[in-house]
C-alpha cells in the first residue's frame, strides 16, 4: 500500500536527499504461531474483528527498543511519540503536522478491522490522531497522509524556497487563488492586478482573496486566524453584505 505514495514526488525526493527516513513494519511479523493471527472476535459479542494487543505491543517494543510494557512495569519515557491512527483521535490539522515535524522521529501505528484492543490505547500509545470524521478501512492511508503533510514542512523538501509558508492552513486561512498562462482562457481573463507589477497591491489583493475565500468556505477558521482589527471589521462588513445580498 505504501509503495506508490512513498515513491513519487516530494516524499521520494525527501527520501533520496536523506531529509527523511521511513521504516515500514508489518505487525503480522510479530504475531505468534504458524498462522500469524493478528485479529480475533470481540469479547461481549458484536460484529467485526478486533486487532489483538500482543502482536502490536511486541512490534512496537521491538522496533523502538522498549522493554516489555506490563501492568507491573508500565510504559515510561518513550524515545518518540507513538501515534495510533484512529477515527477516535484528535483531529489532524496543519498545527499537528507542525508539531510532529519538530520530532526527530515518530511511530505511526495503523489499526485495521473494527479497531484495536483497548489496552493498546490505554498502555502503549502516547497519542491518537484522526484524519477526519469518517471511517477508513485502516490507518495506512491516514499514516501516509500524515507523512506527506509533515515531510513538506521540512526545510528543503519543496522545490520552492518559500516552502509551505503560504499554503492553505499554514496562515490559518485558505490560500488565495492562483493563475498561470495564458492570460485569456476560453474567454476567462486573469485578474488585471496580477500583471500590474505592483507588488504591494498584489499582496493586498491576495490577502483579501484569502479572507473572502475563508469566509465563504471555512468561516469556522476565522475565529482563530491571526487577523488585524481592520480585517475583522472588513470581514464583518462582507459577511453582512452576503447576508443582505
Ligand atoms: N482509521 C480509520 N479511520 C480513520 C480516520 N478517520 N483517521 C485516522 N485513522 C483512521
């Protein structure tokens, strides 16, 4: 599953440049017995299968070099965050990506089936992250998305030296619109201002567009965005005009 996303584009280049290192481990390799069983039916009944605690504990302990975690010897300091991908986790946002990029390394644990044995949550992981309010078939896609969002924050990962600083969400707002050649496409022109050569005005237009776009599509973001008083007043006027119009 990981091969495609990790062998293309920004992640591929980051791996080649040695900016990141990714190690994949199959939990099944730590499942005891000939059949390497990683799941079982839930206590208490109900549908679906549950991932067993033992292979997960063994895998994480082996990979991170931890001594066995038990009720008598609970997990102490971990060498890095151990993050379970689950729809029950805290929402993954640009802020969380910015938090993770500060760590030398982190471990992403991908659940499958109906879920994982609760003792993994209680006694093994240090954090739980959700991609959003929907259910995926497993944590793998979520893990790849986390790796992608974090990798592009590393200095040198993007071709553009300004990096990810203008991206949607890094400023707390949605990004302004982009245009490239041709200036006329099927009768639709680009905004005149972008070819005016007036950098100050272009910056001001972009900021205004980012604000309007955020107001239109994600007004919830405005409450915590870094806005000036003037911008807040202007947005309130725009919102009012939208209501009246
Ligand atoms: N695994 C299944 N659904 C998920 C979600 N929404 N986020 C993270 N991991 C998941």
